[in-house]
């Protein structure tokens, strides 16, 4: 059962434009959401996160929006740069006495065209 | 300490052989995770340690898989009697003690190919 879903396997955007990556989740117990970026043959690199008490978090060119009622979050990258070309994974975690466990989506491959 | 370190980066083994992977987390991190990633999928949780205690295991972790973190520092993941379906990228991650809400830092992974 895929609790975190990224329904767009790929996305192409012109350099300088906005990239919008989407993510949906099913488990209402999730309270912390993260985006990771992954280059081929490397491990995922943390990009940005948001707690369920917020609806927006911004870090430079990256902004994450959370819509709890819709169980939806999105990552906005503006302006997009060729170096942003990578696979982006959405992840979610739930409060648990054992600590975090991260549930990942299947990823969206972003290509930024120069 | 520059991050989470995994060894080896690549491993090719024959079906039926045993393999062991090592993970060295960021030194002050007490939480350590193992994930597995196959082509076209996101990382899938395998197991989690807090210090030396293995607190959670996924049902993906069959009896052929065992993980240890004997002194609460580095961890090993062993796969016995490997099968072709075990071919995947095995990722280790760590996170610090403290707030529940914190990101995990990943290593570069060990790519296992079972032939």
C-alpha cells in the first residue's frame, strides 16, 4: 500500500520557469513532510521539509506548500536551473514511540531545459 | 566527519551467496535506518535502530536479512542465500537525537547485483 504517491513520473521545464512537483498522501497520521533530491548513483539529499502545523515553508528558490485537508503537498522551484535536473522524492513521517520512519513516494524526474 | 558512509559502493554476487554491507552514520546521530530502492521506486523502509537497539523491522525484511548495530555506531546488513530479487540499491541513513521531526541524512548506497 503506497501511502505517499507522486503521480507524475517526469516533468520537463524551461530554465528560468517555475517547476511544480506534486505529492499526495493517504495517512492522516503523517505530521512531517520532506523533499529529497537524488542524482543517479547517489543517495537522496535532503532539500526542504514542512511540519503539519504550517502550510508553507520557503528556502531560497524552493518552497513547499502543504494542504492538510486535501492531503497534498507540492514543491515549487523558481527559477528552475539546469542543475536542478534530478529525481525528487516526497517523503512523510508519523509520530511514533520508536521514532521517525520515512515513507517515500516513487519520485518525479525533473529535467530543466537550458 | 563528512556524512553517512557506506561500503562497498557496488557488489556483484552469485545467487545463493551471502553478502554483508556496512554503514557508518554521522557520528553524533543515534538513529540509523536501512532502506532498499529498486528501479522506478522510492526508498522502502527495512529497519531502524536507536543506538544499538533495533526498534522496528519491515515485513520486507525476510529471515534471510539481518541487521546489527553492536555498539550503537556503525551498522551491518547481511543478506544470506541471496536471490535475484535482492538486486537493489541498499541505502543507509542517520538522524540525530532530539526532536521527532528531523530529516534523515543518506549515504551514497550500496548497489547489489545478484547474478
